[in-house]
C-alpha cells in the first residue's frame, strides 16, 4: 500500500499535464479502493470479535423445560440490554433485546422449543424497531417470570436467563401424595381402608408410641412373606412409618457436571442412576423415593435441600460421578458434611467443585430466598452429621461389595447440598467419569442397577444397625394440612 502512493508522487513531479491528470485519477481510484478495503476489514473483524452491523451475536439459545420451571438462556459475548413485558389475553411474554443480531437469534431459536414444554407453546423473533429485536413467548397459562443475567463462568459467556415459573406452583407434598396414592392403590387390589386405620403422612413416635418406628422389622416380615404369602395377617395393624428417601441427581440443565472422554455428561448418568434408585426404593414396602429433579434442568443446591425438607425426607442421597484431577483415579466414595474443614485435600477440592454448581447452573441472586438461607444457617448440624456418617458407612460398605472403593473410609467436606439441618445426608461419588473404564460402566444399565441396589442395601443396613434413629424435629418443618389425604400402609 505504501509503494503505490510513492511511485505516483515521483511520476507526478516529472510527467506532463495529461499524465498528471491520469495519475490523479489513478490515485483517487487507489484511495477509494483502500477505503472500501478498510471498511470491509473492520466489518469482518467485528463479526468475529464484537457487535456486527446487526448487533451483538447470540451465540446460543438453550431451553430447559421442566415441571418446576422452564429456563431459557441466551448466551452472547457481551451482555445484552433487555426489557421484559408480560401481556394478557392471550398470555405472552415479550422480551425486547437491544442491539442484538437478528439473524443469529432467529437461527438459534429455530427448532429449540419442544411440544412438551409445560409453559411455552410457541416462540418467535422479529425486528421490532431499529436496534430492538423482539422475542415473543406464547404461553400455555399464567406464569411468574424471572429475568436475570449471569457473568461469564467456565465455558459460558454472558448469559441472559429467563425463568418461567407457573403462577401457582405445584405443592410437592400434594404431588407426592398423588403419586403415592396412584402407586399404592392399583385398581385390582381391595380398598386399603379395609386393612386398618389410615396412616398419617409421618407417624411421629410421640403420637403413636406403640407403632414401629424403624422400618426394618415389618419389612423383614414382608420380604419373607413375598415368596410364600402367609394367609395370617400380622397382629399389629398394617401400618408403619413410611421412610422417605430424597434422591438427588447431581447437576442438570445449564450445569452438565463433569464430562467423560467419550462425551458422557455427569448430569445424564446421575439422573439415570437416581431414577433406578427411586425404582428400587419404591419397590420396598414402607419406603418411597422422591427425586429432587426428574429431568434435564438445573435445581439450585439450596432448593435441593428445601425440596427434601418439604416432603419431610428421612434421608438425603446425592448421586454424582465426578471427574478427578488424576485421569486414572477410580472407584466409588461416599461423603458426609463437615462443619469444620475437610478430611482430605481431595475432599475439599471436590466440595469446592460441587458447590460451584450454582455458579454454572445459574442462580438468580436477587431473589435468593434469604429466609431459606437463614433457616439452614441457624441450626446446628452436629447431631445430623453423626447420623449422616452412620448412613455413609453403611452405604459405603455395600458399594464396596460391588465395586472398587476409592477410599475405604467415609470422607467429609463442606458440601452445600448436604446441609439439611434435620436430614441425614450423604453424597455418593459412584465412579470417576474421567476414567474411561468407569465412564463405560456408568453408562451400563446393569451396573446402574447394581449400584442402586447397593445403595438401597446400605439404607436398609443403616436402619437395622440404628433402629432407634428417628428424625429429629427442628425448625418449622411444614405440618401436613388436615385436608391432605393420608397415605395408606404399603404393607400388604
Ligand atoms: Zn458432581
């Protein structure tokens, strides 16, 4: 570029008038080409690194439908200025985005919305006015939206998050009762009422001092009775305290957890194992499993704890399959909470990683329930941790009978998800997804089943070893409303 003008200048000084005019034209042409080239270069540069002429490029749109809520995430390199408007008749949400590239957004939303989304029926984008692109969500009913932004973390850039909650959230206790009713009253069976008095959702020992508290006794009878059904019913009424196990599939939605070399995501295997664990627990008389998530969506750590408390869970089991610093690390381990430090550097490292789930999954800090956080902070966990350790040892022992253990002893660290003050809670690292051999095991259905049965045996053993274990009543755990239909005995 420099040589051109230099040659032109020399020729200009030495040539005649005609030649000078020709040269002037040539120089003008050269300059105009130069200007065009510069503008083009700037444009292409912008398309890669900053807002193009059309605005900020939307890198990705992700939709995570779930009964709890549907989350819509827009990811971009820079943050997006936005405004949200709720419109009635029909119900819609209108999201206006400032200086966003329409094409990239239109491309990203195409085909993303599933028919089964519980809250969104249709999604469309349009150029609303200069500088504003409009996203319209047609809704299936009344909703409560929340919108917030997340700063870049991990592999993610800036995220604009729209969470669409139902206007009337489903009562987890009622949902649980409905499911339990459906499960326990198949049409072929005689009405349960004939078999004994109705059982309250939770039979507290002080209310029914004569009733069996620990479930192992009646279950032993039932198991024996399964192979050869005895015609004689037990003398005691066929009621027993139902043990509720909250099963927590680690990660989900925006938070994939760890990744295996073959691309397996931790959030997928944890859900598969959690569902199997629920199935084997539900098949146990007097026991039921409740999943903290049953789909690919994100549940904040504190919500997982809160969900378990709302259904008055007796135990909390969080399922994981993390990666480890060393790729050849292998084997299962079981963790409990520690209020003071971790039992090893590895345990501390893992707890830190797990607690980062909220950052990656994305929590709306503006509305984070302060009351909830306070409830969890104010209560001493010492007694619960002792019970958690007992449960962890029983489960670790059973898992050790089916696979290699990473460590023979139960470890402790400050896992946020294990902080229910009144529910013995453990975190099971089923295997290391970072180890290729274990990655394939995690994807193996037979192995998932084996694991589920081992955890169940551990839970059973926990109650057999500690028959006096009752759930301490702390804080204002919700009482079952009188209108709630009681759960009937699962004991045949
Ligand atoms: Zn994990």
